[in-house]
């Protein structure tokens, strides 16, 4: 279902809206955020230089370091009295990024989240069990508000507590689960351990996000829970979840709500904009935010953009499923390795469970890569056999070979019941 007419507007209409909103946003940020005034002055750009949406590339980037440097509220454009809500995005190091919303911003967020849910096939008859964490993290409340806006029923279970989570699905017959992909797999496994067939649960779809994943991983989720798994994308710095989502119709790229968020793809090394269709780092500019306008935010997420109309009729640009981050890139003995490449192999080998970890060390000045892999309950072969299968498959796709592959039994690798799973441990 198309929730808003803008989803099927012509490219010209979209472009006009973007031009109007971008010029307003730049002028607004310049006037109200000293940080942006300084950044634009330094780049030699004035708001008058932004005449059309293509001029966006004249603007300087905003980075996660800028959020940290301006902690807590240096990027805010409104007075404290106008702020309706604050969230924080936890970083792995240092201070969190604090993000803020006016009443208008919250309305926009509800609207884009409702659009997203509708595109995912959620209707006002559905019961949505929200397993994203509530609290400072934008995932929980972002989904919650969107479900209410759409007119469906939300169960605010929050992250973790898997036994209760399964009880709720069974007793309340939830139709939709929103959770991270790794948590969906964890829940399926936990159900099985309780003697419940996860495919028999009432869920018809899951909305997965907050973590990069690969297509084989998605298939694994769809099979285990007998659901359609739809990819959602968002980030707190821009608004939270609801920036883009796949439609359940095509499941082929995420419809990005570009009347509110303007996307570009740049070379992660040089920052130069890349031609249409090429893969690079996603950069987003907010077009309607009041409390926290963001110009050209470097998301760190690697993807590409597709401007062709989707089978579902939506005309807004689609971004490819994010399978890695620009800063995810591992350089092992001078060779580029993306953890998603390893994941694809792991999920593709039937005897292997979708749990693995990569450990990187520097020994005698040499990078070493160790891979720990878990075999499935049903596997009856030897460790050596499995190890050589994995080694062979990895050698087909990676230029660098793992120094050690350790095969362990089911349940040995640590699961993440809440939040995002960590698979790469760089000890170098
Ligand atoms: Zn579509």
C-alpha cells in the first residue's frame, strides 16, 4: 500500500521539492547553527550559492566526529524550549551523539515510519511486536510511533527477554516482528530449543535493520520463521529508523524517502560524488529537520542508488541493501576484506550455523586472521572435513587466506540477545 502520494510522484516533482527544501535548509542551518555558519564560510559557500538540489555537492560534509566535537548540543538549531525529545546514539568510543526533535520533527518521523511500515506490507489490522530496544536508542520509539501512526497495534516488548518474546508471539498472535537480523535468528533458535517450531509461529513478516546483513542471511531468517523479511534503514543522526525501506512487493532495494532526506554516493576515500549506480559511501542531507538540520552527513554505509521506478509503482530512489560500512573494511596483509564477504560464504555452507567470529592479530609484524565457525546441530562429519570445505570456499572469493579456522560445536559462539552483534575482533 502506498501511504503518501509523494511516494509515486514524478521525478520532476520530487526534484522541485528537493530544491525548494534544500535551499531553505541551508539558509536555516547557516542562520541558526554557528557550526554550519563557520563550516560554510570556511568552504567559501554562502546559502545564495545553493540554487538547485545539484548544488548540494558544494557543501562541506558533516561527520560523526563533528557530532562528538559539538557534544552535546552544538549542532542544534533551536532553543531548548522548542525541543520535544532527545535521543542518543551510542558510539563504540567516547561520548554518544545527542540528537533532538521538535514537535514537527516527530511528526515527520512518524510519517516516514508509517510509510515504511505500509511499504513493508503492514496494515492497520496487524499486531506488530517491537523487539528494538526502547530508551535512548531511536529504534524502539521510532518503530513504536510509526506503528501507532499507521493505525496498527504495537506491542512494546523491547529488546531481549527471548522467552517472554516467544510467549507474546504465541499468546497474542503477533503478525510482524521488528528486530535486528541476528536477533531474529537467535529467537528462532531459542524457540527450537523450547521444542517450538519457529516456522509455525504466527509471524508473517519481520522488519530487520540496525545491522548489515547479506542475502543468504535473510533467506535463512525467512526460512526459519516462515516469513517475508524486509530490510529497513535509518540512523539517529538523520532521524532514526524510517529513512528507507524495501517494499514487500519487490524486496529489491530500499525506497528512500527523498522528500525528507537527500542521498548522494561518494567515494569513501576522496569524498568525490560517484556516478549514478556506482557503489560508494552514502551521504545524507536532511531536507525538513528543524531541531537538528544535517548537511551532507557521511553515514559510513556502503551502498548504491537506483532511480528506476520499482515494480510496486514507487518512484522514489532505491538504495541497495547495506552489506558493509566504509570503516568495516579490514585490511589484512595489505588486502581489502569485507566481513560481509566472509558472512556470505558462511551462510551459504549448509553445515555451518550463522554464527562466526573473525579475530585479527599482528604476530611477528604479520597480520593473522583467525576464523571461528560453528557447525549445525545436524552436522555429522568431522571438524577437519568442514574446515577444508570452508577453506576451499573462502579461497575462491578472498585474496587472503585465513591462518586458522576453528570449528566449534553448536552454541559455543556468543549470541547477542540485545543490540548489535559484534563479529570482528581486531586485536592489532
Ligand atoms: Zn517497491
